[in-house]
C-alpha cells in the first residue's frame, strides 16, 4: 500500500501545485554493480527496505507524477548525509549510469504501468529542504 504525503507550504510554486506524493525508499547506485556508482539501484517501500538485511544505504523519497510526463523524486535533505548530498546532487544533475525500474506498486498510485528510467543525466532542483530530480517518462 502506498503512503501519501502533502507538499510543504514553503516549497517552490511548482512543487506546491502537486496533488499527491507517494513515499518510497531509494537505494542509490548501479544495479549491476551491487549498488555502487551513480543512479538508482532500487526503489521500494521504506518498510521493506528497513527489513532487508543489506549493506546498501537507502533514503526516503517522495515521488510524484506530473501530467507533462515528468516523474519527480523529492529527497528531503534531512535524510541525506554529506557524502550522499555531494555525490548525487551538487553538480546540478543526477547521473543514472544504468536503467532502473520504477515498480508497479508505485506507479499504480497514478493508474500507470511499471516504467523504466533510462541511463542519462537528469536535472536537479534545490529547494529549502529538498533535492528534486526530474525524470522524463
């Protein structure tokens, strides 16, 4: 079951216009390299990730789908340590070294099928309290 959250009132106007965000856990890295490198290794519910016996670091993300074909991953800065922040967000883009799958349970929140995000560079926007990555779908 998806968890929903409201966007903070102090977020940018574009983020305030969102109707709904779904809470998810994200493991950074490259799937074929045991979650090392750049990108998204896995997207799952926080409850599942908290129970898995794995050495990979995971963080909280709020995911939303815009009508214009953009999938947004919003990462609260409070959940990121300095190395994660510097490695994944400080360059102004988010590097995905290898395609990753956005799971079916997450996309069901908007009535959409499971999708794959191809390797590439994706824009990052910084708000007061979050980093937002924009993926075209």
